[in-house]
């Protein structure tokens, strides 16, 4: 499960193409390193995919407990990152918006409709420069794309079942105790019935995912094609895009009037993020995908043993929370601390609305020029300082993600699972010794002797 900043996840394609390049002599060696880090945080999705996948993969690789554990963890991390980084831009933006659904509108308004799709319902509805037909087509097409992209959260849910099947076919293992090497090399005998259950259920879930994904594409295509013709379909479209608003309105209609609840519910949206006119994974989509991933992890773990389920529920809920809320809260909290302590005042600014903002990498050269004039220094000197400070502002949350959500959480999870296994074995031995047919010392399996109970 992805653990890095939600901003990094939902940005989709990046703005780096528009960034002015720094002159070679503008930065010192240290500042150049800092600039490379900043650039990596604001880079193309392909670079972010590589960096974040390795960052999330490395801690788990360090604590891998067996070849099978390492292989299936790698399988999950790389495919999961691909889902988060490439699915929305490829499916939503290229395949549906600029591909299959683009030609549903008449030639005379095709371009206008397409330009409105990344905008919110409110922006589309309040636009006085476009016709009602354009508005309706844009809204229904947007909803159709969301339905057609149902394959994204479905894929995240199903990924754990694909991982189970991968491990079974590659290593002939379905018992989590063996996969995680909890018995330190004294592998338990694989249960053929369990292996059949893992295989059958995994294939069943993959087939179900394919059917649901195809159904989503069919429903989305229908809505994009004819959704503008009916007020009822327009209402359906708006509900698909902003289900929270529909729920809040429904609750109010039945007599429950709570403005705070209404505001909270209204914020839940399945709309795409608008990345400079392109569709990227939205916050609501991120939340839905991450939560479904948690239940997919858990359900797939049930086929492989109680300890697998316990490990999932020890680690993944924290990862999901951090992915959806924690990273943003930590980044905002850290920036607030800097602002209160008057650290990096040239970078950490408060808007008229009280919101804290920091300039992007693209804005640093212009800011350096301005500060150089005010302080009577050189732009190069100011640019080097600003670059290092911005790298620090971005680097602390990143380091927290890597050290705590990566190495620390991975280590704790694995130690806790091993503890559970050892405790389970001790309890099993005690039960055996309390029966009439208890083992003699000579007959006791070596794994039980190691606990000094016999």
C-alpha cells in the first residue's frame, strides 16, 4: 500500500515541463543536490512512480522474511504504484476522455465539451459562455468516465488475490506461515485443500473484477453517450460525481438538519483532480481506492491463515489513514510549526484567508531575483539558499514517511507477527501436553523443544 504524500499520489502528470531550467552556475554543489530532490518531488509521473515505488519497496525488502515474501511484496508494490500513478491518466484522460468518449458530441461543440470535463460541476454550471447542451454533455461525460474507470478501485481490491495466485504458482505456497518463514526454515506441510481454496477463490475474484470492470465501461459509455438527453440521467451523473452532496441533500429531506454534517458529507466527491486541464486521481477516488485495497488485503489474507489477517490489520489501516489524511495533516502541521517559529519566512507565507503556502520550484528564480534586489546580494546566492530551505521543508515530511511509515512500521509489523506465531506455537504445545496422549521428550518436535516447555 502506498504510504507517501497524498499530494505526490494525486498530482498525476506534473508541471515540470513548464519549469525554467536553472543555469549551471546558479547553484552551489549542495544546492544542486537539494534542487534534484525538489525536482523529484515535482516530476513526471514516471519518475514519481520509480522514486515512490523504490521508497516504499526498499523498507519491506530489507525486512523480507523469505524469497516468497520478497517476491509477493515486490509484486504488490510495483503493480499498486502503477495503479495509483498511471491508471487515471491512461484510462480517464487518454482512453476515455480523449479517446472513446470524445466523439459522442457533435463536431461543432466537441472541443468545447472536452475542455469542460476537468472542471467541477459548479464551474461548468456557472459558465455563462457555453450552452446548456455543452454543460449537460460535459457533466454526463465526466460521470461516464468515472464509471468507466471503476476498474481502478476494483483492481486495487483484487490485487491481493492476484498476489496470492502469483505466490502459489511461483513458489507452490499458500500457507502464510511458510511464506513469511515464521518457523525459521522448518516449513509446515502445505495443505492441498488450502492451496485449492486459494487458487479457486483468487481466480473467482479476478473473473468477478473483470466482469465488474466491463460493466463499468458499458455503463459509463452509455451515460457519456445519452446522459445529456434526460434530466434524470443528469441527476444520476451529478450523484456519481459528488455522492456526498446527494447524501447530504437526502438526509436533509428526511428531516435531519445538521450544517456541520452536511458540510462534511458534501466534501466527499469521486471527481477527478484537475491537473492543468488534465484528469488526475482525485482525493475521493484516492480514499475509495485505498479503503477497498484494505478490504482486499484482508479478504485475500483469510485464505492463507489467521496470522496473515492479523498482519494486514496491524499495518494496512495505518497506511490507509496516512495515505488519505495523515500525510497532508503532517505536512500542514510541519509548515505551521515553521510559520510560528518564523523559520524560512521567504518561503512560508500566509494568504489573506489564513492559508499557508510555499512557492513552487518554478517560482524560486523570480523570488531569488526579488530578494537579491531587496538585500543587495546576488540572485545566485539567494537561489541557493531558497533551494536548500525548500528541500528541507519537503524533506522532513518525506523522511517521516520513509522512516516511520516505511522502515519502522515494516519492522514492527514483522516482529509482532513473529511474536504471535511463537505465542501460538507455545499455546499449541501446552494443549498437547495437557492431553492423555502428550508427547514424550523424545517424541516432541524440535520446534516445540525450542520454547523450553518440555
